C-alpha cells in the first residue's frame, strides 16, 4: 500500500522579504495571519484526538480512517484486513436509523411556529406554516438528505461531524450541503461552551478556486491593494497553465457581532416528536419569499 505519514507542521506565513528584512503587512495579510495563527493553536489541541480517530476509523469507517496517513494510491487494504465487519455494519445501521427517525425524507419532521406573543395569532401561524413548506421544498431540491446520511456516519464513528451549507449558484441548486472529513476541520467554542467558529483546511485545484471566486479575480478588475493583486495574478496564471494544481486553503466561519443579529426575527423549530429548539435568524441566511 502506498501511503505516507502527514507532517503536523504548523503553517508559518512569512513576515520578511527575500532579503530577510521585516515587511509591513496590509490589512488583508494581517487577517490571513490571524486565521493561520488561530488554526495552529487549535491544531495543537487536536493532535491527540487525530490519532484516536484514525484508530477508531480503521475498525468502524475504514474509508475515512486516513487522517494522519494519506493515501498516494487508493486501495482497500484496511477494509480487507478487518477481522470482522460488525463495527462497519453497526455504524451503517445507526446512520440509517437516524435518517428514518430524525430526518426522514418521506415525511415532515419539522415545523416553524411563532413564539410569544404571536402564538395565538392565526395570521402568524399561517405565515410560518407557509415558510415550513418552502423550507421543505428547498431541502428536497438540494443534496440535504444524501449529505445527512454521511453526517450520521461521521457522528456515529468519530463522535463529531460538521454539516456545512452555503447558497448555490443556480436556481436549480439554491442550497449546497456537504460534510467535512474528520481531521480537516477544527472547532472553537465561545464562553458558553457552544461551538461558534469553524476552521476548515483542504486542498483545492486552481480551477475550483477560480470557479468559486472568479467574479472577484479578473485581469481587468481594479486591485484593492498590491498584495491581493499579486495573489490574483498568480492564481490566474496557474489557471491557464496548470488548472489542476492543488493549493492548500484554510477557511474560517465565525460569528459576526451579536448586535447585528439581535434584531432578526425569531421562531420556534418544532421537531418530531415535539422536541422544541429556539432558533434565531442569522446574518447570512437564505432569503425566503413568503409572500402569498
């Protein structure tokens, strides 16, 4: 089997020029360095768990057990070396049960309902009921249910999982759901011990980066600053010469200021069988047209 051990080197962006002299950083560079520094701190904490997850995955989810070890050539060695597949089958059964009883695709498993003081308002209840139908339609037209099964597999095996959602580029795919492989993300908690920050590191081809951020990267577009212009020019040159070159990217999703979301509407998300969660709107959400 062709594998290699991943190095746990920290990311160290340079703060000096080619001559070794210190350079002044732009606002974008300072932001990027802050993200990288925080990733490195979270990575130090996560190293112990990475080895544990790889050991567990070898018995329960072999195809995702290459966390500290990466495959050079895909193979089925870990699956073939399993003495018994009970762990794999048990995790599949758990994921299927979660799909059937928590998020069934063939029945309504949630409903939006108004909170106080609008609980007895018939117009408000009708408005939220219409919103429930719209959300169900969006989920059904997306890859939500196929992605949720993978999410349940990750959670059952590793005890942690991430379900990421972002707006799609077309009307046919208004929402795009995906899971992040264990080992490629880091989570951070707020003062209430609730996860509020997600870091994700993976390799993307230059073509993928241009497709996602191409609207902001054009040879004729004005540059905000010289450093950003140089980065964009480099990516555009790679696109024409080596579009499938893989580049390592660290992205972060973190909350905006709380005062920016305190005024957004609130509702109650009612899950089967009558489990209630208070839900607040977010500053980055899909705009639903509830007009009759």
